[in-house]
């Protein structure tokens, strides 16, 4: 009796493993794009203003030298 029960359990276990391992599994992947807006700090904004002013002055000086 006990031997038959163990035999049935082994057969059920092995068939369950066979069916679960052969089953196709599908996975879906989604592409997610995250865009972040970086806010500039006060120092960065001031630096950009200074850069633009310096570039204007450099351009004026270059034009002045070229015209001479």
C-alpha cells in the first residue's frame, strides 16, 4: 500500500515537472523613455549671461582688429 502511494506520487510529480517545463512562457517588455527637465541654478544662468557678454566683446574686438 505504501509502496503504491509512493509510486503514484513519484509519477504525478514527474509528469507535473514535464508539463511545466515544456510549457511556453511569454514575456513582454515595454520600452519606457523618461525625459527629465533639468532646471538651471542661479549660478549657471549668471555664467551663461557672462559668457554671452564676453563672446560679444570678443567678437567686437576681433572685428575692430580686422578693420584696422
